[in-house]
């Protein structure tokens, strides 16, 4: 990249670029929420109910694994081209999903869609680092958080209407007009985005080792989250193979000339603490989106639609927290105070959820709103802190690593907390959950179920305290008012 890429764009050009990127991010974020409501209809049409979970898990595994590859390739060959490739793969895979005639075919198409989806959000976030000065990035991250809120609230509603009025296939067909408009707007706005002048070799071996290692690790984690015992033979084999491949990856990266992931970046305290904070924060966030609706159905006996409404407070509070953090960073040039506050609010919200008990809808909404504000404050400050700490030539891979740690944290959080919850429910209710579902658990022992949810949320609160400790450790480095320079080699 150039030495001062952000300085090359006028305010009007920056707004045009951010507008195009928001459409791209909406495309990727919407696909993560619009599909879930259509899963029952997919099963009725295609069969294969035992494989249904992989319609979602296959996409998540592929998108997570693809993220660091897009980050490095964007640094080497330019992000405009990579973003175009990601959108095209995503749209072609959407067509394959819509035309699928069997569950294995749909899962395969979803994996391909994840390969494209992995480049949508991470590449767009890296482009923000190319065109927006550091102090102003928090403000624009607030705008982007609104896109996530719209996708979180509007995705299930749109998916429900499309499935009810037309067919589940339309949750994939709808991507074509949205993607075409997003691609046109983004390419038009990004014409002047700098392109690296020197083409360096691609670390194919590193990409293969990382892809295979992360894929096996995520498959193992997903199986545990679906109820497969951690000590099951197949799970242990998957984990062992994943750890071996990742160990080979680390060894290879230390020896190669142009590594896929420059491991020296993790010697920078801001980078590893920022990534760890995001991992722990999303450990809670994704688990909340799964466990809170399930808990309200189990303990309060309400329907899934009413339970899902409880998450609206959480979804709408995230952009509020991001707006607060963005304004603070713009005017103060500091990020650490909001990281400390945000990571301190999240365990408080988790403790509140643990002790609220059944039939506390208002209290649950307030606790979720606090968790949403905390997430909105933590996510952009951690991203900006990491981008501020690395040389600009590595901003793509650094941004991709924050996205990777977010995704890994969410996957591990759902697996760990769900395993704790289901183990306690099964033990206390004598297997009623496995045999008769949530209603059987309530009939067997509402008190035992409430205890299981309380312990699960307390475990989450304890884990989230680690992020608060890390926030105190992160170095405070003033955000530059101008663009990051390629020659910046500061180690925070």
C-alpha cells in the first residue's frame, strides 16, 4: 500500500466508500441470520434431518477458515480485487444453494458460500483501515454496527416472510439482487484504492496447513456443541489431527520468507491482548444468542418467536455502544478506557442473567441491553487498537486475525456453555431433555433447569472476567489523527 492511503481520499469519497462497504457487510451479515428460520422447511423438502445442523455449521467453518487467507491475499494483491472475487463466489454459491435437490448438495453449496462469505466482512473491514484515519475509525465502526443490528433483527423476519410466502429457496435467491447492487456500489467507490506495487509469493503450504487445521478444529468444536461427548473417540481424533496440523503450520510460518500469518505480530502485546479480548467477548455473545431464547422457552414456556424478541434489546444496544466508543475515540484519541468499561459491563450482565430466574422478561431485556452496549464498546476499540499497533502493510492480515478470533470465540463459547447446560439438564432431569425435549424438562423439575441455566451463565461470567483483566493489560497508544504509514513499525 502507499505510505498514507487514508490521506488520499476526500470526505465525500470516504463516505461513498463506506456506503458501498456497508452494503457488502449487510450481504454477509444478513446471510448469517436469514437462513435459520427456514431450516425446518428445508428438512421437509430435502430430508436429511440428521445433517441439518451442518447447513449452518458448514458455512461458519468455511467462512472462519477463509478469513485469514483473504486478509493476507488482500495485503499482497489489493483488496478491491479480493472483495470482487469474494462477492462472486458468494453469489454463485447462493445460486447453488437455491437449486440444491438434496441435503448433502445444500451443505456443499453452503460450504462454498462460506468461502465467499469469509472475505466479505473481513476484507471490507480492512478497507476501512485503508481509507479512514485511525481516530475516525471508531465512528465509522459505529455506522457498520448499525448494519449488523439491521441484519440481526431483519434477517429472521425477512427469512420468515420469504419462506412463508414463496419458498425457502428465496432466502438464497434474494442474495443475487442485493449482491449485484453491493458489488456495483463497492467497485465504483473503490476505483482509487491503492494496489501493492510489489507482488510477493503466496504461502500455499501455510494456507493449506491452516485451512485443514482450523477446519478439523471447528468440526470437532461444532460436534461437541451438538451434544457429542468431548472424550468421544472421533472427537479426540479430530482434535489431535487439528493440533498437529496447526503445530506444523506454526513451524512452517517461522521458516518461510513471506508467511501467511506473520507470527511476529503476536509479540506485540496490543495484538494478542486485543485478539484475546475479542475471543472471550464473543465466547459470551454467541452463546447468549443461543442460550437466552432456549432458556426462556424452557423456564417460561413461551414460544420461539417470543423468545427471539428478547434478543432485540441486545441487537439494538450493540450499535449504541459502538457509537459511544466511536465518538470517544474521535475526540480523545484513546481506546483503553472504553475497553476497560466494556469488558467490565459484560460479566455484570452475565451475573444478572444468572440470578434473574424465570418470568423476568424486563430484567432479562435490561441485562441483554447492557451486554449489547458492552459488546458495542469492546468490538471497535479492540479492532482499532490492533490496527493501530501494526505496520500498515500487515493491516489486512491483522484485521483478519481479529475476525478469526471472534469466530473461534463464538464457536468455542457455544460448544462449552451448551455442553455444561445440557450435561446438567440431563443429570438433574433424569434424561428428560433427551427423551422429551424442553417441556419434559419443565415437567420433571423447573428448579433443576433453573439451576442449570444459572450455573451456565455464572461460568460465562467468570470467563468474561478474564477479558476485563486483559483490558487493563493492553497498552494505551494514542490514535494517530492522520493515516497509518507503511513505514510504521511501532511495537505497542
